[in-house]
């Protein structure tokens, strides 16, 4: 069996309303949708994204440029293909866009391998979970009023969530305290609540805010300072009783290793696109396990389930609904958990009818 074709489509998925975090203003997500097919007709699918479709055509071009590393290759040689592309990236300076393209190729190749084996990936890897904890992340934005937050929190609970994340990082930190206070009061003590600062504060500011939030029993405080400020992360962690979660902006196991060595957080949050795909996600999880650190996967809900369900130290996957329309199969939340799909490969396939509505540019095929 050999890889015969690589094709991409670019879509731009608009949000109903503009949303904000401490550092983002978002109106859409642009995605490159990748399909890799073998000469026996087995397809693997994955995607990458950028906020507001920023530089999405550049991401697409880099992905296409890597086609000569995979066409004609045996798709079961996933590690060999990963290392071949990584060697090129390493020689050229480890571009973040190039790593994203590598991640997308790797994930699609694993989808093919699960289908070849006629197994869901978590079973191919060695299953640990049959269901995985999740939390609502597609709301509770900084741009929302407190009344809007409370209404949406109630909707999340009705949808089956038992954990949810609110964005903080207001210009006046007392506004954040009030938002968290009102949310905790509304959802009660049995619903888990996290707060995400999206890298918005300095260490001193994060410690001040975190100290005020400690009484509201947060599961974690996420990315309190700039992702590159590992010393600042460690300072915040040392001075607060709230666990610190971070790592979504780290690239490959080398970035995660630096986070661990800096004692920068209590929960690592690898992102499938930035980390290097499913292959590297599994390596990162095993690295974290040697330090008794849990991971919680960042976004990419549908693709992350399969790898998360094979890991003892994966405590949750982030549920982000931005991309759910891309897939024929849907996720159901039951009492805070996602049942792990038993479909072959990743278990999710592109919905062509939906995708046609949001085409951003022409399809490319090699």
C-alpha cells in the first residue's frame, strides 16, 4: 500500500458574534482540511486552523509543499515520515507554520492506520479510557456581560457539561473577580470552573488576581502570563494555591520539556496542531507521566479523543464546538463525559455538504 494523493480545501467558519479574550478579537476560524488517500482507497483526514483565517493560504501552501515527503510512501511508516519532515523543518529553523503542517499530516496518517487495522485509534494504541472527561470551552468570553455568562453557564449544564471555562483578564481585575464570583454562585459547588487569562497579565498582576480568585475553588488558572515566560509561570505557580495550566503554545516535546524543567505549571495542555500531531502528542504525554504531571488536550476535540483515551495521565479534553460542523459524526456529552467512538481510525469524517457552504478558496490536489 502506498500514499497516492494529497488534497486540501480551505474554509472560513464565521462566528455568530465577535468574541474576545484578553489578547484576541475573533470573528472566524479559517481551516485547511487535509485528505490523504492510498492506492487502495483508504482515506485519512485532519485539519489545521488559524484565527480569523490569518495567513491561512500560507499554511495551506506549506502543507502542499510537504507532499513530496509522503506521496509514494507506505502510510504505515508514520514515524519515518514524521522524522523525514522534521529533519527538513529542523534544517530550516523549525517554523511554527511548518510544524503545524507536519502535525496535520501525521494526524491524517494515523487515521489511515486505524482504518487499515480496522480499529479505533485508542484501541490500536492500547486503550485506557472508554469515556473521557470534557469541559465547555466555547463560551463565557471576556466580551460577554455577567448576565450573558450566567445564561450560557446554565445552557452548558443543560447540555451535559459538569465543567466549564471562563475567560478573564479585564483591564480592571476586580471585574474578573466579580465575574468568577457570580458564576460560582450560579453554578454551585459541584460544577468545576476554570479561568483562562490567555497570557494577558504580568506575573505580579496574575498573582494579585489569582489571590482574589482562590476562594472560588477554581480547578485551574490557565496561561496567566505570556507563554514564553516560563519563569513568570513558575512564579505565579509558587505564589498561588490554584493549580496552573499551560502549554498550548508549546511546539513539540522540546517545548513541553522546557515547561516541565521550569516547573511552570501543574497541568500541561498540548495542542494537537502545535505539538506535532498524534505521534508527538503521545510522546509528550509519556514524558509528562514520568514527572507525575497530567495533561488536558487543547481544542481539536474530535481528533484528540482517540489519543486521550489511550493515556492514563490525560484528565480531560477541551470541548470546542467551532469545528463540529465539519464532521458527519457528532459528540454527545453525558454527565460531563464523552463516550469514546468505536469507529475505525480517528472516528470522524468530513461533511462535504457543510464544507461547500464555507469554501474560502479552491481545492488543491496532488
